[in-house]
C-alpha cells in the first residue's frame, strides 16, 4: 500500500497497477480531469502537477510531469492539481493573473502553465524574467503565445512569500506527511509489483532478490516504456525514498553526487566548480524533468546522446557501483561498453558519482540542439585541456552523439599532448577528429554535420582559451 496526500486528503491505495502513471490516476481513478494529456512523453507540460515534500522540516514544492510519474512515487508526498488551487469561490492568485493577462485561448495547456507558475511562486516569489522563462520552458502553448503568460507570471513577483491556503495549512501538511513517511510503500496487482525501499541496504537486498527488476528514480525515461511503447514492467524498484543516495557534497578533492539526487539539486554545486556543467544542466530537458530525473539515471541509461556522460568522462569522473554489500569504483569512461550495454553487473546499481574538483579553469562544454530548452543533443562536446609554458600538458576530450556510446577522442588528445598550443596544431587535431568517429545520420543531424561541428567545437575551445576575457558566448548555448 502507498499513502499520500491528495491536496489535504490522505489517500491509501493498494489495488492499483504499479505501471499506472499519476496522470491516469487523476483522470481515471479520482476524476480530476483538469490535468491534461498532450504528448505523453514529458515534452509539452500539459500534464504538469506539483508535488510537496518535507525536506529538512520544511515543505518543498516541485513541478513534475504526471505522465512520466509512476503512482508509487507519490508515497509520503502531497499531490496538488489545478483543481486544488481555487480557494472556496475565489481563484488562486496564479489563476487570476492568467485571466487578467488574457493568457489562455483554447485552454488545453493552461492547467500545466498554472501549476508551473504556482511552483515558481512557492519557490521564488520574487522571480525575475529569467526565472519565469526557466519555469515555463517545459510548457508549450499553440494558441496564445508566450508574452501574456510570461507577463502574468511576472505580475506575481513580490518580495513577500505567496500567502494562500497552502501556506496557511503548512504546519498541518508537514505533520501529515511526517506521519506517513514511516508507513509501508509497496504496490502489487496481479503479476505486477513495485517496491520502494527506504535505505540503501534494503535496496541492495531487494535488487538481489529481484535481479530482473527495473530500477526507477525519476522515471523520466523508463516511464516511456509504458506510455509510448505500451509495455508492462513486471517489477519496479524505486530508489525515490533512499535518502542516502541523495548526497550532494564536496570533500577536499571531489564532488559527490548521489545516484538518486535530482538534477535540480545537483545544479548549484556543479555550477560553483564547473560553470559550463551548470549551464548545461540548465538546458537539460525541462524543469519538470530536472526536478525528478537524476544524473545517476542519465548515466545508467547509457544513451549515446545523454547530456552528462561526455562531461563526466572529460572530467575523469568515477562511479561507485554496489551489489549487495559489495562496492567497487570505476572510471566512468569504462562503464560504457557498447550501445546501451554497460559494465554494470546483475543486481548492481550506481550508488554515487565522484567528480574531481578542478585544479584549473580549463573545462568547457558545448551542446548543439535544434532548440535552446527541452531538447536532446545532436552533438555534445566536453573539453579539459591544460596548457603549461605554451605546451599541452593534459587533454581529455569526450563527445556524445558521435558513436554508439559517449566516448573519448583518444587520437585527437594524443595529437595535442606535448605539442605547442598553436593554431596549426589544433587544426591538425581537428583533421584527426574528423576521422576518429563515424557518427550516424538521423533526424537530428547528418553524419557530415556531426563530424564538422565536433571538430569546430575544438576550434571554438581554442579560440576561447586564447581570449578568456572575450568568450564567444557567455552561456553554453548553441543551435543546429
């Protein structure tokens, strides 16, 4: 059985399919149809809801895509939908703002925009335009256009916290959620089951008992198996409640990112030490996805176009894998074997990612995609080239989108090592890079384009390192 709050109502659910999404639960089980289904893949935001969770004794609100969230993920949380915002006969300030600024026409996308704006008001009541654009980047509108919606969101910006019925009931909500946290969190229906262990030891034991189970953290990729391919996942093990795997710490030498840490929570630490890594995370999918998806999941997915693996490889990161009570640490570049095949063994999972702290400011990353936000890379390149006395002392270069796995450009690196850091030598390395990979052509980019742009990324890196006070761009943003 799982237990959660639907607004302020305590719900106990034990006769539901573990494959059911929150979207289908709302529309089919409790008849709350304000939450809409658009794409069913986390791209349009029509299904956006807000989850409240007790973190360090306070309520934390996150916008998420209900179409990608399995029902088991609700355990111990508060689920807030667009129907819950109206207070008796009065519209919520967010709803009223959208009406006043004429931010809705057909209205299909409107509930999702309202929930994203609600979460923004809770987390950043004094939001500026950049905050608003980030908050709404995962919501699409085909009728109104974004200007009145953005204006509505900006009209709510204030130096005071948003006072509404949720703020007034905060203590009561925290008390209810705290009481729920220690209750059982499993679901089963027929041959389908879902487990939600609360400790890493419980997780390790469960995974050994169910080696064929699918591990799920945010579910932003795995849920597509159900929503897009209409497949059943027989056994799910959620790591959502394993707090030990939500580490976000720095030691004297390393940054430690837990395998279950949402991308949104990793942003500040990575941006502090590696600004380009932070900016790339800023462009990673949408805020709704970043609020649930994890870097551990992005690595374990082993996609050749995953955004974070090329950066982690260039930074010589390591991953800590656990199976039962045994752990091992390996370089992340050795984790990827072939397309969607990794070095991870049966019942083994990523416990944490270990990233060396920078000793120089030589790291840069570039992402090419068809649009700025909420898009997958055509090519992602990461560079850490250290130069001393005019010669290349160290070179680590990695790409996504250029091979069946995220991969280092070893031949290109060797062409630079020990040589003067000059335009001529960089051009020679670019020529080698052209021949080092054989990327595919697909709807995102052709083979020729990928080869050309990967080489040009090295050229761009060289230009920026030669002109550190005059970078080509102040943000890691580019377009195909």
